[in-house]
C-alpha cells in the first residue's frame, strides 16, 4: 500500500485502536494486507533467519538481491521451542507512517512536532508491568543467556549472536538523568554481553563517570517495544543534548507517557510494556575482545553495508536478570537493512527540518535521509526559492544540516518540483541542474562516522585520523535567474481511476 500521494493521513487511522506496545502495533499491521507475514517453517537463528529476511524484506544497503517487504514473525526457532523472533517492523517508510498515524512524506514533520510536545515518562507498579510476568535471575540454576534467548547472527562470520534492537537505558551516576540508545550487544557467555559505543554516546559518558569512581553502571536492555519508543530514541545531539530523556519524544508521539517500572535486580528502570528486559551492570575496568568466542575477526553487518572488524576491547555487561512477558517476542533487525534507515533517518530528517525552519522559515519543504546512507550519511533537501534573495540560502540550509547531524556526510539539494524520496528524480536533477565545478562545496577534515570504511587515513592522506571525513554539498537546484529554462514539461493532470481502477482503486476527491 502506497501512502505517499495522500494529502491526509490514512483514513482508517480513526478506526485503529491506539498503540502502546509492540503487540498493539502488530495488531494494527495485521489489519493492513501485506504488512505482516507469519511463518511456522523452522528457522535457525544463526545466519538463516537473517538470510531469509534479506530476500523477503530487508532492503537498504543489503547486497542484492533484496527487496522491501512485510515485517516477518518466525514462530518456530530451532533450539528454542518457546521463542519467536520478529524482524522488519520498521523496514518500510509506509509501515512506519502507518504505525505513527501519518503519511510517509510527513514523517519528519510528525517527529519534529513530537519533540515540541514531549511528555515525561511515568513509573508504574510492578503489577502493571507485563515485562515482569516471568523472571529469570542470573543466580538461578541453569541460567544461561545463550539458551534462554535466540539472539541471531546475521552472517556466518559474525563475532557471535547479537541483540540488534536492544534499547539500553542508563542514568548519569552524578546527575541522575536518564538516557536511552540502541547499541550493538554481543552475547559472550552465560551472563556476559559486550557493548559497542560509537563516539560521544551519552550512556558511554555515564559509564566513564561510573568507571572513574570505580563503580558499575546499572542498565536495562529493553527489547520488543512500541515503535514510537525505538524511533524516538534515535535522536541525537544537539536536538537531544546530554540530559535529555528521549523517552519523552515517544510520549509526544503517542500523546501519553511511556510507562517505566523498577527493575527486579538492580537500581534502574525498565520499560514496563517491553517484551524482554535484560538487567545488568556495565563493569568498571573490564574489557573483552568482541570475537573472543569465534576468532572470526569480524563484528556484524552495519548500516553502511559492510561487516566491520571485531572490536579488540569493549566494555562488559554482567547480566543479573532477564524478565519477559508470557510468549515473549524477541525483536531484531538486519543491520544494513531499510529498518536501520528508518530508525536513524527519520529522526535525522526531523532534526534537520526543525533547525532549518527556525533559521529560514518556509525555505525547506522536505528532507529525506536516504537509505543509501543508512539514514545517516546522505540527506536530500527539497527547497523552495521564492525570490532572488533566496539564491544561496539553499546552501546555508545544507550547512545547517551538517551542523545539526554530525554523522551526515553528503547533502543533495533539489528544487520543490523534484521528489526527494524518488532517487531517479534526484539523479535527474543532478544531471540537468548541476555543474561539478560550481555546484559542489567541500567541507574537509570534520568528524563523520567511524563505521564508514572510507573515513580512514589509509584511504586518503587528507584524512588525519579515523572517523574524520570530507563532507560534500551537491547543489542540484536551478539558479534563480535561469529558473524559466528549468521548467519541467507540463502534462495534463488527469484522474487515472476510470482508466485503471485496479491500479487506482479510489477516485481522487
């Protein structure tokens, strides 16, 4: 189902029950044909499950052949008779829009409004927290993460099984404010996980403070969540500075607070309606080689489409308990897939949109954090020049975008008659409204993303250190003084429904 041409949100939204957790989100998807696929065919979580979804619906920067398809529930996991695994809930922009009560082209606007209408989370009693219906404590006989939860491997060369959609909740040990972020978590033993932090992540700053005091940092890892929580957690500074609790954004999206509950084994909170919660402590002064159990030399597939090297020294989480709902659903993603694009990219779009609108109201019409950059490295900005004085302001908008989102690498500017979500249209603009020597702006030697394999000194002597990059603006907008030469061919706007009702089932009102 294509929502991209709709002027208003999908009309059936008014008939859908509200979403407050993963199960209510799945119930909504179940009502829309083609959005959720169940399979009872046995699947191995090690390599096979991700291999299946690569073909069914992963998309993104996954090596072809792949496609955009439905979310998929695997009901029969080999070696785990009581488990089921869900993948791809947010692996299409249309599905995200359906789950957030909007249309695909208005997702950035919807997310931007949620920041302005943020609602603080609340704590509920344990009897109101489904995530603690079943409790497994690490001291229990036979406790073993490796047999309790079917953490998948994406490829046969992964460092180990990974929890790929674990939302880590931690608190500043000095100030007390909380933060949530999704991190790479590798299962290393019966009660041990390694955790990878990209530079400047807030929970890593909390860990550093705790470690400096010689203390562990208590955290919960929350899995199987309302999509609003996951996507709201992916905002970054400066939109959500240190001390800002991203759970407030999910509250703004849903119009009610996210419910938290006190953990059962540590002094931390968990998301009350999560499917699975792992409780534990990040240990001070303890490090672990990521591939210690496999010696594969590789970590796991990441958003740029590559499997990066295993990290030689990562912080360690000692697990103290696992709590879960009855018939819990373990949620995962395929690392380079479209799901990552939407998780990372839509908050990026909202941050850019809000910042540019504050600086230059009315100039920016829309923004797309393109899937080719995993929602992080490439953004397409659609701008509207209205007067001669607007010439050049589109480049200022691009500079604002680069400032708002530090991991953004390339920005493509297009006019309002170009669809930013249609790559063919964007590339058409680049071929006909762009001259490389006058429409390319370079910003060298600034921080990028450490998972981009080109951002290393070995790639270019201009790169002084790993993680630095040259950022580029491609101005594919028509010059204002030549705008009449760049008018697109004017076709008659005809209602196609009478001619092709099977393709256009609803006549345009």
